[in-house]
C-alpha cells in the first residue's frame, strides 16, 4: 500500500517534471547530440568524396555492411561468423579477465588501505607496473600459457588490477573517522568492522576503480586480439583492414564504442543497486 | 578566579552526595611535538558526574573539551590520570557510554531504521528478532521518525539526522550519554526544538549525560551543572556552576528568573575573560 502510494507519487512528480522540462530535454537529449552525429557524418562524407580511394562514403559503408547489420549471428563455416559472435567472444575474454582481476584487486586494495606495512611493501610495485602498457605482458603470457585465449585473459586480468587496487585502497583508507568511531563505540570486532562499515563505506571508490578497469580492459582487448588473432572483434578489425575492407572497420569501430558505453552503463546500474545510493552521492 | 557563592560551586570541592558514577581525576592529555617536547591539551581535570546528572562542558574552541569527551568515550587515551565509571577504569570504547556525534555519525548506505538496527544488533546480541524490531520501532517513535524510517540519511534534514543519532544512542540503553556539540550543526529554530525534545526524553528516563557545547543558553536550559573550561593549551576546569532550576523545565519560565540572568552573565563573563586574554 505504502509502496503503491510512493510509486504513484513518484510517477506524478515525474510527469510534472517532464512537462516542465520537455522542451529542454528534447533539445539536450535528442537535438544537440543528433547535431553532433550529423556533423561527424558530414565530415566523413566530405573527406570520402574528396579522396574516394581513401575510404567509402557513409552510404557506401552502410550498404556494404548491410549483411553484418541484418545478420549479426550467422555461422557460415569455421571462422566465418557474424559480428555478434565476434563481439561475444571478445566480451567473454574481457569479463573473465576483469572478474579475475576484481577478485584479486579488491582484497589487495583492502590490505593496502588497512595496513601500513602492506602499503609500503606493495606501493612501489604498483607504481612501477601501473604505467606499463598491458600489451607488454602479452609475450610473457604467451610464454606461460602457449595459447592465445588464456593469454588474452591474462593480459586483461593484469589491466584490470591497477585501477581497482588503487581506488579500493584509497576508499578503504579514507573511510570517515566518524564511521570508524561508531564501529568502536559499538565494540565491533575486526571482521564486523570490515563487513559492516569499511566495505560499504568504500564501495563507491571500489566501483570507480572497477569502472576504470573495465573501460581500459575493453580498450586493450581490441589490441590484444589484433596480435593474437582468433575469433574476436579486435582481430576482425585487423582482418578487414588486411582485406582493404574499410567499410567493416568503420562498423567495428561503432560497435566497439557502443559496447564500451553499454558496459560502463551496466556497471553503473550494478553500482546503484549494490550501494543503494545514486552515483552522484559519493 | 571569581569567588564562589551559594550558586557557584568550586570545581575542586568534592560532591557531597553519593560517590560519583563517573569520576575523572587528575586527567592530563598531551601530545609529543616534533621537537621532542610535548603539547599539553588538558592539564589536571577533576570532575565527578552523578548517575542521573546532566553535565555541560563549555569552553572556547581548542580548549580540549572534545578531547575530554573522547577520553571518557574511550576513543582516546589519557596521558595520565584516570577516568572511572562505577569504579572501573575506562580504557577502551564501550556501548555503556554511547556517543552522539556532532555530525550525526550516521551510515549513509543504511536507512534510518537500519542505522538504529545496526546498533541494536551489535549490542543486544542475545535479544530475539521480534524484541529487536520492537526496540527499534519504539525508539523511532520516541524521536517522531516513524514516518521517515525507511529514508536514507541523505534524504532527511539535519535535525532529523540528529534525532536518528539520539534514537540510536538510546536504543542500546547506555549507562551514560556523551554528546559532542549535538546541536552545533543545526539552525536556531531546529536547535531549540530538538533541545526540548532531548530534555523531555532525559526527564522521562534520567541517566548520566555529558554534553559538550559552546552555547551558554543551551547549557543552562538543559543541564544540572555547567563545567567552564579555561583556554588551551593546558586547559583545565575553571569553574563549575550549579544550575538551580528543578526539572521538568520550561524554557520561558526559567528565562524570566533572576538566577537565569546571573548564571548566564557569570558564564559569559568567564568566557569573555578568557577570550580577551588571547588578544
């Protein structure tokens, strides 16, 4: 009953806000962004027309890609897969590497944030490894695993570590003294203090780290797949370039971009669900 | 030093009634300085608080009054001297001395109800689930927050947040309440309303309270005795004023009396004197 009332109140408030904001929303959410896209398509068109050997026009690219767009999940023999399958293969690698990275990075971040000796021992390592391009780990990974897929996952794993470790450590070490005083006055033991106070208090930081990690991981997988080959959106880009099929490269760029956006959006939604707070509140 | 008369008791006269519930004796707090000296914050504080006494501590900023409260809470350790409650020395924080924080100390990821429930879960570990629920509900009602029980701290006003802090503190039935400028972050109107609410609650179930404040009117309205601190560094108790009004108190009525004026002027003069010393 109370929930129903609340919902209807929100719905009514929402409608009122929409009525007031409608012209602005239309302009800010539809018109101006559309103008941006229009601008870049015109620029592409002009460049393509001026130097037609360099690249196809947007219309030509669209026609050339029609098969990929209409049938994202075709299977025409080994290695000849729709772009949807390629995307899923890349996503699978990224998610495995990212999840393994999070499983290692969050506890490490806690350790560094809570213990000075751990911080002193691990901080120099992190500072040295953080600026290294994750691709530099690829030969090492190939030497260890001797297989493309685990190596790609390993590189994503390494990529995902640093931002999550650093942000988790920052979040854990900057938990408000007030919250810790509450824990002390309530005589919480160490474990309760971690689970009831420090973890929830630093969740916004942890999620910031995870979102940076996932963003970089998605950047890196394309480059990794270009080097390792196999099935994946990154190798698709490289393969189509080798076949001088620039139209498909344009499509791949768009697909990679939209997927990255969706990944970040999804993680943001999970953050809202887990922290019970709107993202802006941290 | 002002001369004591019947209204103003000197700090160093031991209380004549029953032995103190909380006894602070010769408390010193100092921090080492980088040049291997020491910075003395509190120097020789002696104070006794009765088990149903409401005490206010007033002083200028930086006089160490918050440090004094934190030592009683167990959140900081004294350099020397002792704090005893019911004869036992205080060495660490405990739920028998529950804090009410200036900035509320609410956990923003928990609702109002969950904030209170967390404290109840931690302290009343053996209570049944139904008991815990009724304790939480009872204290939500006590501070008139039943309607806001499922809101998050970000969604309610400062006055409401502090009422949650008070409900949380009372819900675990501490022997003593420690309040660190509990109304310091509130606007004047909310502040006076909440002072009345807190006093009403205290009058209905008296217990030991130590409240840090820098508002003389608040101290007179609410407390039984007012502790005036000298300025830091090396602050100590300058005077202790006895507030002669019986409970339950009516703010308007006591404000009309001659004693109120005398008490207020005396306290303000004391604070002014220390204020001008600085300059």
